[in-house]
């Protein structure tokens, strides 16, 4: 017989009293009802999805229960401490996954159940679901990551630690944009490019080392972003590719010529590959590209905020950079000259900085609102609305 909601609440109160005798009594009550595992699973799920004083309340209950069980040896100290410090990390996704592993290690709680419950309420632990979930679990995850963006109906499967794509992805034939960035993919299957509705595919920050074979025949695909993969191309190799207008890739300049020696259209393509959106605005990284003069085409990037010109044989900065409305920072080498007017403007020129450029903006996947949670917790825990002082 399942423990009632009132009984579960009373056990929480015993644990929250900070009294070891009450904690031992709470454990006896759970074991007499064969409810220890159900209680721990429900407590762990709430711990992962609450915050503030309620989370601290649950952490205290967990600590007292661990003492009553006798979890205090050197092998369990670290995972227990991780649970007691949960919520203080800077990476919620990684921290939550580690907390789920700790709950499983200490109390044998079902990791998949915790991942599914946490994903519904927090949008975290998608990688665990892909690794351990059933086919229906994975399909539900994909459905929850469909949203409307400026590119149309979009599915966001980024940062899920995927080495291969989910089996049912091909069934979503009406997807117009797909974000696969931040995974561990080594290849993109030709079936992806055969989707006639797909016009945008972001595969940045993976381990892809060659262009997909179906790229040339996929005329519906407007943009395939392959930057920050193992695949790198020289300027000339990229500019000679028949599909150069439909993909972005990490570039390097081995030719020895400067951008202004290219055709205007080709200059625009190169700049598109070397620029990206960050939380600080649009960034153009021209470091180590053998730039001997800043190309005039940069002036057309009206939203440009940060320009990196370091490690180039560049003698001076053109005065027209002062007329770029949003440009706030230029990185360049110590010997680069510039007009004194630069010092009187809001534009900052850093000639000896070794600072790293801002990271590309992390896109958060959209979530379908008001979905039913696929997981029902083993026990109903009535958490306190207002916690007592002290």
C-alpha cells in the first residue's frame, strides 16, 4: 500500500526537525511501509526542480535521512556533498546530471525517471533521455523542442551530447530549420538533406570532418553552418566550391593575398564565414588571416560590435571605422597606427590585448507549453508553502 500524502508530509516534518531520533523514526516508518525507495525518488525529483528556501528545506531532509541510513563513509561523502550544494553551480545542465548520478549512486534512484521529470519542469537532462530513454521518450523530447523561429518551424537538438541522430528524426518532415550544434556528430546523413522543407541546418561545434555528399543536390537548403568542426577549408578551396553560397565553414588563408583582392561577392562570403553573433553583439574575427588592409566590405556590417585584427601585417586602421554606428572594440597589434580621432571617440582600440573574443551566442531551444508530464512520482509530497523561520 502506497504511503499517503499526509504520511509523507509527516515524515518530511520529522526529517526537517534536525533531530536524529526523529530522523531514525522517519526511516522506521518508511521501512515499515516498504516506502523508502519511493520516498527517496520523490524527494530527489522535487530537489532537482525546486529552488530557494524549499530546496534548502529538502536538502536538510535529505541530509538527515542519509544520517539515519548511515551514509557517512568516504565513498559516499562526495556525492552526498554534491546534493547538499546543488543549485550553486554555473552550469545547470551538467550540475543536474551529476546530481541525478549521485542520487542513483547513494539511493539507487531510477536515473531515467528523474531525467524525464526534470526535463519537463526545467528543460534539462535531455542528453540523459537520449542515452537511456525509450523510443517514445526520445520522440516526446524531440516534439517538445519544436518552436517557431524567424526561419519557420524549428527543432532545437543542440547540446545533447549526441554521437548520432535520433532514429525518428526523419519522421519530422515539416521541420524547416534544425539546430544540431554543440554535439559530437561525426557525419550528417544524406537523409537530412533530402528533406524538401528543411532550409536551415546548424551543425556548429561538432566533430564533422567532411562536407555532406548530398549538399550539391539539396537546392532547397539555404544555409548549412559547419563552423567549429574538424572540417577546415582554405579561402580558395571554399570560393571554388559550387555550393559556397549555401554553407558556412571554418576558414584559413593560405594564399597570401588580402581580402580586397577578391571580387566583392566573394569578400562578402568570406566575412559571413568569419562573423558570428555573441551575447555582446556581432563579432568579426579576422585574426591571422594575412590582412594587409581592412576591407571596405566591413563597413557594410552595420551591426558589427567587435572587430579582431590581431596577428596581421596591417599598418593602419582606416578612419571610416569611426563611422560604424555600433562598433565599440577593435583588437589589433601594437604597431598598428590610427587617427588621433579614435582616442576621442567611444570606440576602444586595444593594441596589446590577449583577451579572448566573446563566445558565440548560445541559443536556447523552444519548448512546447502546457504538456502533460510523462512521469508521475511514486509519492505525493506536500512541500511547505511558507517555511518556518530559523
